């Protein structure tokens, strides 16, 4: 098995799900040291895996855009078939993901027994609800006789350019010392997971009163929310970075912070992946 030439891992869910798949990617690379490992992800997730040293190629599956519908699905299957993978590992439990690896003719296909497309796998692993998702993803390797007991945290790899961009932003904000920097990520696509903006603002004010500088984190979709929290905090030590940084640049900024306070959303996983304590 260690002589497998090409391996495909599919995770086309949200950003956080991709981060929680990275321990699986790393352990697969550790075991199949000479193999090439490719990842199939959605466009927004591509950035966070392109710099990962264990990943050979990133295949973008724009399932809500140019690859939407039957035509896009067929094109994706053809792309995968052309690569002649020997092994597919699929943490994503959708029917579409299972069908892709089956129709692409990948001879060994591993997924969870709760997958909507489980009949298209030739090896399935029990989906354990009572363990952390990163550990659950690693359990897929049991189908290959690999039992990984050591704790494996995800890791992200911002580039030097990402670091320079963060340096530049901090200079614009007039922040030279990052020893008292705290990040707050108030956004999430799930409204039921949102802490109230007034409470984020109150927390930011308490922390700035304690001489901390606050970095409000988020994408362009969070600009209005972060601006409102900045205004509600009534503090000139609360700065909004929403829409100003890429994903890996945001991860680099979080890495420099003492702490991240976040909803249950992707930045929470970014913090773990760069070694920053997180309160969620």
C-alpha cells in the first residue's frame, strides 16, 4: 500500500471542515511518503491548502458556480479520471462526492458508512458521533489498517507575502507592539451561532479599557457587522480588518494575537491551526 502513486482526498464543505481535514492529509502523507496527494475543494477553500507541504495539487470544484449542474459534474468526473488515482478518501458525506470517485474509476474508495453515497464505496468506516471531527476524519484510515492514536492538530502555512501584508496593515493602524493584540471574529453564516453584536462590542470595550488592541476579523460580508461593533464599542483601539485580508493573511494576523474570541466558525479553526488560544 505504501507504493500508491496518487491519492485524492475530497472535502467540498465549508472552510472549517477543510481545516479539520488537514490532520488526515498530513497523516496520509506521513504514511504514503512517496505518494502525490491531491485535494478536491470548493473555490473559497483552495487558498488554505495550496501552501500545505503535504498537498501536491488542488482541484477546484465550483459546485455553486461554473461546475454547477450535470455538465459541470461530468467535467469534474473527467478531470478526476484523467489523473488515474489509485485511492480516494472522502470525509465529505454527500452523494455527489461518492459518485465522483466511483464514476472516475478510482479502484479503492473509502468513506463513512453514513454517507449518502455509501454504496459507491468499496470500504466504509463507522461514523463516530462522540469524537472530534478531525479524529473522525482520521478514523477513515482504519480501512487501510492504519490506526493513528497520537493527537494531530491542523496546520496552516501563510506565506512571506501574507506576513508582509499583515505588517503593512498593522503599520496603517499604528500598531507596533502585538503583545497586547486580541482578535474577535463576530461573523458566521449561521444566524443561530451568532453572539449578539452588542455583546461583542461590550467585550471589546472591556478589553480596550485593559489596554488591549482589538482586531475585528471577517470577510467582505462581515464589513457592516464589524463596523457596527467598532462604533458600538466607542473605542479608538478597536480596528476592523473585515474584507481587507485573504484567508491565510487572516490566519497570520490571528497567529500574532494573544487570543481569538469567535463564534463557532472558520476563524476558530484557523486559530487552532496557527497555535493561538481561542474562546468560542
